[in-house]
C-alpha cells in the first residue's frame, strides 16, 4: 500500500528512517549500487521528498503502527 512520507528520524545506527502517514517507519538509505537515494543525505533533499509515497509492506501485512524513538 502506498503511504506518504510525513517526517524522518535516525535509528540507533544513525541511518535515516522515513515516518509514513500510516504510522509505520521505513529505512531510506543511500547505499549504491543497491539503493540510490542521494536526497536522503541533506536536509533540503529529505524535505523535498515529504509527501512522496512509498510502498508500505507493513500495511500490506496488517501490522500495527510503529513507535517512534524517544527524543
């Protein structure tokens, strides 16, 4: 199911994670050649992708919402 990005945070390993409107989180790593996402490396790049729809496998499986890490 496609869900828009509404925010970002970093995980415990300092990787960027997209927060989706459905309440699930999804890693958005830039790891060439497997994942080409240079936009995730800058604040402006991440901001430019707010609202971008990503396929949410957790929604497809009916999983409960993720919890955000403590700030």
